C-alpha cells in the first residue's frame, strides 16, 4: 500500500496561508499563542517558533483524532537554531542585565529541543528523531517517517518542520559562504513558524507520496546541476502527468540557484513573496501553490539548499490543510 501525506497544519508569524498568498503581513498572527498551547507544558522560556511547532502538532493530532501510543513516531526537521538562541541570550543580557538573563535560552539551543518539547507536552512515548541540516531537513524527516512506516516500526509518523531566522542567521551565512559581502549586507525578511503533517499507509482523502529524495552533490554550479538533474529525472518517472513543480531556494543565493535549476528544467512561476524560513520554506511553497491554484494536479517542490543539496517532494494531488 502506498504512503500518503497529510493533512497539514501550518502556523506562522506572518499569518495564515491565505494571508501569505495575498501578500498581507499580520504581526499579531501569533499573539494568542500561549493561550492556545496544551497545558501543562515545558514552554515558558521557549521562543514563538518552538511554541508554534508544539501547537501545530497538537492541533493536527486533535483534528485527526489520532490515538497516542508507542506506534506513533515523531520526526522533526529543522536547521540548527542554536545561533538564534545565543542571540536571544545576548539581547536579554543587554536589556535586563547579565545577572537576570535566563540560562534556559541555552537549553533551547540543544539539537533535539523541538522533539523534546513536543514529546513532553503531548505525552508521546514512541520513536523520536530529529533531522538537522540544510533546507532539505524537512524532506529528510518525511523520508525517515516513510521508511519507518513501511518497515512496520511505527503505524504512523508525525512530521514537524520548523523555520526560524534572524539577522544573526543572515550574517552567519554571509561569513561562511560570502565573506566579501559582509560589508554590504542585503536585508532579509524572515518568516518563522512550523508545519505538522501525518505520514501513513493509505489514509483516506490524502494525496499519495509519489516521490521524495535528498542528495548532496557538493559545491559548485556544475556539481549542483548534476545533482538536480538526477533528482529531477528520477522524480519525472514517478510524478503524475501535469504535476506542478515549484522551487525553494536560499534567498541569499537565489539568482545562482535558479540558474542551476533552469539549466535542468522549468518550474512553475511563484508570484507570492515570502520571508526566508529555511527548512520550512519548501513546505510553505508546496501548500501555497494549492491555495493560489485550485485543481487536482499533482504538486511538487524542488529544493536547492546549502552545500549543493538538492531535495524533491512530490504528491499525486493537492495537499489537504486543517
């Protein structure tokens, strides 16, 4: 039996998918976040993005009436956000004084902090994995959940993908990848939030996972073209005819990344302007395409991330959102 993906639950600092599709900014989108969180929880010192991840998972499980058991696996995809929490500690030190700055910010920098908060708050006792890396970390989480469902290790996989960023993240990227541009820093809008989704066998009403893959070909345009070409060819053999393919590329490398993709194939134009959300971005674009273009066509996203990583996720129809 085939794997299905969905439904999806999306929360962000910029508003709903409809808000993002219309280009509306909603600074108050998460103002009631604490009131909506399950209680008790371990989130007193956590940031809004972390709380969004827990809330998205909780609301999805409630909407689907999923029974909690050891047969429900948890799979989290995120870029490492320790730098952002270190930034918050420094800002808190300046604002409140070093003696009053909370050391809890450092515990939030742990690699598996999101999985820990979700498990503790929701009472999950099954397998839990965290995938950390580049833009394709969320697709890797879907792959991990799919493997465990198909092998029988779990009956269903709860996948949570988180996106968070700050000016410090931008400066760190420039320091590593574009050191000569540090003095001419390009302003970057960030979109923080999370998406939660279910991976199961043959769930009624949900699209089938037609293809999912992540590969790393190394740095350089030539190596990246080879990687993108191999992923695209393999996906093309499995996607349904007429599938709409959108792209997800790092904002600070968008022009170069698009040149690599265009050398391989054409993606569907994407009109909405989004803030940078790193590992969350491929899923935001996949869901937004369904909001902007109704229809039963297959949907796919091609992701080109750091270090020449290429990932692709394809469904045989539009995603269902709750």
